[in-house]
């Protein structure tokens, strides 16, 4: 019974995300995976939700570890043979990895951005970040309310969102403090960035 609930939860999640991304949901992850490069042997995927990146890693013989607070996502990943750590990023043991990535979840940590980056860059020298900068959840009406409900990772409403100017501005504040390198790879519906030490 629980397995069917997990899979129906994922099916609905993928359907809605495809609607929000106008059919380009998988392309969002391809853009991230294309940045890995030939020397990457391990990836830690924070707030992974879906296993599309995990599946891509498996096909390239890259060790993938996912961290998510949502038990549905972790149980599904585990059943597929992936290593999934259930828990909040600040309370679980994070592995060392060649690359850390986060796709579409940084807004949950906007009030803890500095500590988050500190924690990530203790475990890796390279962090790939894909964050929506044009958000349906920022719009009003029924669609906006529906998009907001999808953005709840299981910990409650998260009304804050980044935009094209506020995301790099917030990261530059931490860049000055920490001294990392940052480049904006692309700006579409999501802004794709690479942070390196």
C-alpha cells in the first residue's frame, strides 16, 4: 500500500513539474548533469525530490547520494537501489563528494544561506545550483496557490522566492565573506550557477 502511495506521489509530482516547466522539466536536470565533466565520480544531491539525476549518474557510473527531508522521496530512491539520507541538511551527516548540487530548493534556506554554503563547501570544492527565478508560486490566483502547495517539502509553507537580481546578490554577499568563485552558467526559468573553492 505504501509503495503505491510513494509512486503515485512521484507521478503527480512529475506531471505537475512538467506542467510548470512547460514540458521542459527533464531538460532542467540535463543542464545540471552536463556540467559534471569527465572526472566526477561522486555526487551529493541536496533536496533531490526526484531521481532523474540519480538515474543519469547510475548510467555514467557516478556514485550518487541524495539528501531530502521528505520520506516519500527517500523511500522511493532506496527502493530503486540509490543511497538516500532522510533528514534535514543541518542535522544529518553529509558525505564528501566531487560535486554537490541543489535544484529548485535554495529558497527554503534563504534565511540560512551562509551556514548552508559553509556546510556544503566543507564537504566539496564544487557546488552546482539551479534555482527558479521566474516562479508561478509568486503569482496570484488558483495557479499561484497550487504552485505554493507543491513547493512545500513537507515542512510547511515557504512563501519566499528568489528573482534574477536577488539570487546573485545574496550569493555575492557570501562570496565576499567566504572567498569562493562563482559563475552564472545560464539564465532561463532557472538560474544555473557554479560555485567553486
